[in-house]
C-alpha cells in the first residue's frame, strides 16, 4: 500500500524542525534510515471504500425490481455529499486557530473540482446504463478495467512510472474482465438479446474509461491548484481537504443529475415507479437512501486515497471491490457464477496480489537506497571532519 511521511499536518513547523539534523545531533542519529509507515488517513480511506461495497449491490437491486430511471441512478452515486457537512464543520471549527480561510480550498481548485464532478456525473450515468443491462457480477468485472485506464491516464498526466509488477497487475486486471467477452453468451442472462448484452457491455467499459480519466485528473488538479506557499506546502493535507473536494464534486455532479432528471421527467415518474416496485413502496425509498449513503462512503474513500496517496492506489482499491461484489451478488441476488466469471475473477485477484507484492518490494528498495545514501553522506561527513582536524 502506498505510504506517506509521518509528518503531522497540524504541526508542520515542529515536525520539520524535528526532522532536520542540528549541529548538536550525533552523526549516528542523523544517519538512521528513513522509515515509512502507512498513514492512518490512507488506511481509513481504504476501509471506507470497502464499506461502500453495498453501493453497486443496491443499485442493481433498484434495477432488478423495476427501477429504470437512469439519471436517478446516477444521482444516487453522488447525492450523499450533504452527509459530509457536519463532520466538515466540526473539523474546520477544531482547527480554527490556523485560520478558517487557510483551511478552505483555493478558488481555482474549487472550480476544477466542480468541472470534474460534472464529468463524474456523466460517468455515473453511463455506469447506470451498463448496470441496467448486465448482472452485477458482470458489470463489476467490467468496471475493474478502470484500473487500466487509470494507469494509462496517470502515465500521461501524472508521470506514473511503471514497474514490472504494476504493469503485470494492469495487464491481468484488464484481461480478466475481457474474458467475459470471449463469446456472445459469456455472462449473458437468460432471455436477454445479444444486442442488449453487448450494448451494456460497451457502456460498462465506457464508464470504466471515464472513471479512469477522472481519478488522475483529480490528482493533477490538487497538485496544480491545491498547493499553498509556506511551511505547510509539503505536509499531507488534512482530511478536511478530502471532505471539501468530495463535497464540491458531489454538489456539482448532483446538479448535473438533477438537470437530467428534470429533462427526462424522473421526478414525475418516481411515485409511480415506487408504487410498482417489486419489493414495496417503502423498500423503494429505503433502497434509494441506503444506496446514496453507501456510494458516499465509497466516493469519500476514493477521494481520500487520491489526496493522501495516489490515483493509482484509488483505482487499485476499486478493483478490490471486485470479489466483494461477486460474493454479494451471488448471496443476495442469486446470480449465476459460471466458469467464465470464475476465470475472470482469478485473473483479477492475481493482478491485485501482483500489485501489492510489487509495492512492498518497491518500498523495500527505496528504504535500502535511502539508507545507502545516508551511509555515504555520513562517511563523507566523517572524512571531512578528519581532514579538518589539526
């Protein structure tokens, strides 16, 4: 898992002062190798992504039992952002001694987040098209291809450097879902036409491509417009930044979805759709509410991983949802888990394990390299001291 330095965002000056070796610091102390540890923000964000696994499941429940409003399904994936306002206000109030204005997002970053939120709304709409036509286990496997798109766009926009393990993971996580398209009947539900299946197949791939584009662009926007001058420039941002980014993107995306709902007449159709819902009117609204909550957990976790780590790690964690979606679909929706899906699942899990192993090996090499550099610097310092001695 990606790591960040252990400096505290609340006390950057003190942490930097502690990190800088002073003249009175013994040479052996300054030469100790730098240690990396996973940030609790990264771990917390990864847990939120896993807790949001119910979002795709409930969205499929909505379609299975008679729901067919696509802009409404897209809004469910974005409209949970008001839940962030209470904790965000508390976080800003507790940190008010640093100045509330200093904790708010820069205006240019707010504008970029709003544009990306609108693009993400389009991605959610296209994902709803695919989810409507495909079983959850199939659509989730296809959505896993977003990792390949994320890696490509991160290479183009962020300067991502591929390692043999990360390249292998991207290839496997792309081939796995592609196995589903070997034949016209691969993963196709009984009674569904091949045209409808392949249309949903292409829509799910398009949604993965859009999602893979948005993640690196968020990282680029934060790097370009979110940098502040002063001592906090190199300190990992507080989680208030994560919540603000998610709130802005969620609000902008919700506005786009509300406009789409108004044009398509979703507001007028919802009462009738609720009355005809397969598991009851009350459960209709409960599905909508809890689906919005689940997607908000997922989106907040993704934003936290992008902000505190990288867009590639966010894409990896989305791919981690694959086995969870498979299991939940088989247990709760009684979907068929055939050999084609099994092969795709094994390849995807193999790719994920390859990525984790590569990340661990890379961190070990980085720590070893830093240790060697510090040893060389220490030896040079000792040599200079000996040459300067009378």
